[in-house]
C-alpha cells in the first residue's frame, strides 16, 4: 500500500458511502477506505451512491486513497432531494438489476397494494422485480394476488429467514445480479441479509408487538456481497413514492394494463370512469383482477397533480 500515486487508477464499486469518505470494493479483491477528490466532475450525477462504479488511486506516503472519477450508471433508484439541497434528486442506489419486494403473510399482514407500488417503481426505474414472501413459517399458502403476479412474469420466492426455508431458492434467484431490498419495516429484510451474509449486522431494531412493524430502519447504505449474491440495503427505500410520472402515465407501468391502453376511446384516458375505457371493461369482465385496479386507483389518488 505504500509508495506513490503513480500509475493508472483502479476500478471498484462503492459499498458504503459517508459524507466525506467511502468504502470501495476494488476489482482487485481489496476494500479501500477512500476520500473524494475535489476535482471530480459530478455533472450529471446528483450524488455518490452505493453501487456506483468508480476509479480510485491507492494511498501513498503523502496521500490518502482517493476516488478520482465516477463511471456512467446503467440504472438508478432515486427520490426527490430535500428542499434545502441544490440537487432535486437523491440517488439511493446505482447500477441495480432488480428490486426485491419483501412481503409477509402476517406480522405485518400481507398488503397487495404495497407490493403493486414497488412493482410499479421497478417498472418506472426500468429494472426487474422479484417478489420474496418471507415468514412462510406463519402461513405457507401463497396469496392469490401473488399467484396472479407470478403469471405476469414476476418471480415469487417463498422463504422463512427464521427457519431457513427457501434460502437456497432465494440465492439462486439473486445469483449474478445486483438487487435492492424493498418493503415496509417488519417484513424481515435485515433478517434475510443476516442469513444470506453470515456475520453481517444491519443496524435495525426488533419488531414491535402490536403493529408488527420494526422499531428502526437501516440508517446507512451498504452493499453486501458473497458467493455471487449482491444486495444493496439503503435507507429511504420504504418511503419511495411515485415521482416523475403523471397520473395519466401511471397505467403504462402496470404490466397487465398495457394490452388494453391503446383500446380506450380517448387517448388521454385516466381509467377512472371515462366512457369507452378498455381497462374498466377488462376489470368488469374479470380479465383484470379488481385488486390490481384498486391498487392503481389508490396510488393515482396519492400522486401530485400532473
């Protein structure tokens, strides 16, 4: 590690990001604690994020290890930035292949509308989605909503982190891709990480008795990797809302709505009672399930006007 800073920069992936430093997993198999170079051009990038590919230089006798550049992203998961920040976008994770939607049959109760919201987010971010039903030790019957979603092409994996059920199936589903865990507190995201990555210790609390929700959520972003499985655990994912999409565009991100969208009488149909709406006709005839339509309406109502 000694010596000077001469030579070509190395390549690596950000696995933990702090305000002034970051941990880079170098492609050489070594982790480096790095400073940020003040010369980095962040034009086009709102901020560094876990999963970003970067160039960096090793530490020398006169210099700390330093990130020198950031490579173009293939994908991102983001949310609007705080009002007091210069950027209007906060990147939560970069270069993500899929969003893993973690849900449960109980404690907390199964929530199909929550699942639909995360599936829509995956479609909006142009990444794949995998549904993980955790806590099947409480109830191993797959909800009919998940059976339907599996028929749309969304993989569904049933597991129990508590009893080590289905973990090998989950590892196979995640093999070779970079994913972000999503879902409300209490569904066992951190328990899954501990099982998949022995020795890891996500910073969360226990589940409250009464509402089944977690006391705390993850406070820092981290990338966990082992045996071809790569998971980003990031704060803020639970609060992600639908942004950057108008109410009339929302239906484009419902995979099962798409065959009907061009059949509506009006091109600007919002699918909320307009005459000649093909989506409403499909719901009435049973071609589209009511639970998906109700999720659509609920999310559309929660969006800002647009």
